[in-house]
C-alpha cells in the first residue's frame, strides 16, 4: 500500500530543507519588521534608560533592571515592581498592583487571537511579548506578499524586547558607575504616571471617570498613608467605575442622540 503523500514528500526533501526554508522566511521578514519598529526605538531608548537609572538609584543591583525587563516586560509595571521590591516585602500587594496595572493586556490578547492563530511554536512568545507598542504595530499590520506574517510579528515582538531590555541594561550599568549621588531621581516614575494621566485627560471629552480615579486615590492616600494606599485605591477605582458605569455611559448615549438629528437632516438634504 502506498505511503501518504506528505510522508513521501518529507522523505524526498533534502536534509536541512525545512530548516533552510524556515531561515529563509525569517530572513525575508526581518527587514520589513525592523523598519516598523524604528520609530519606537527612540521611545524605548528614553524609557529604558530612565528605568535603568531609576532602578539603580533606589538600590537595586545593575543586573536587576534588565532581568526585570525581560521577565516582566511591561514598562509601567516594572517601575511599580522596582519600587515595591525595595519597600517592605508584600508579595500579594505586588501581585495585585501589577495585575491591575496591566489588566488591559488581557483585552489585547483576546483581540489578537485571530491574528496569532496558526503561528505554531511562535505563539507562546507572541503572547508573552504582547505589550502596548507591539499591539499597536501588529494589530493593523498586513505583511507584504511573499513575507511570512508570523515571522513579522515575532521579529517585531523580539526587537521591542531587545530595545527595552537593552536600554534598561545600559541605563542601570552606566548609572551604577557614575560618581554621583542619584538620590531623588526617583521622580522619574512619578513624572511618567503624571504624563500618562495628562495624556488621557487631554484626549477625553468627559473627565468624570478621571476625576473619580483621582478622588478615590486622594481619599485612600489620606486614609491609608503613602505606604499602603495603592492597592485600596486601585480596588476603589474599579469598584466605583463598575457601580457608576451606567451614569458614565449615559453621556455617550446622549451625545449620540443629539448627533443623530443632524445626520438625519444631512441625509434628507441629500
């Protein structure tokens, strides 16, 4: 009885043919993926260097920043983790804070299920490396004809990881060798989150959700102090947003209702 066709073709293939084909696909995908990540390199350079300097300034050894960059690979969570690791040991608080700060990645992952379906052995790495910047590049990206899209996704993910961890390592080792006192440079983390908040504030039409978060954080700061307010504040913000969800959504519905007559008038005029 004849052997299956794919078995015959596999036996007939020259040694190293599959590996050679895989290397060729990877090589074709790299230039395109590298060009996509070039605009992000400057951002990774600034944030990675800042993170490395910050981690060293609070007493962590120079190898800690690149190690956390690779193992955690979530910028804002790494700043929080570095700060909490030098405080009193509270693994549950650290876990909850990192989970809540990066909960958005759960939704990134769900939206990328179809994109990454069929990636084979690359799937685990693609899921691990799905950060904001990688999601922003890969989600709308279409690979050119003849270029393996899964290798494009893998290269983008890997290059972003290299940029972040590499610049974090440079920042931490350079800072550890500087003959200056880095005390007080921890303002980097505070400045980062202030900029993120202001960017969100300027990009939204309705500030009620932001004000709820700000009010809850200030109330927890007064109630629990600066060392223990973070987890209660995050839990309070989530609870308040869930409780007031209908009221917060109502403005969006009203805006849609007020805009519909204008659309109807435009259609009638046409």
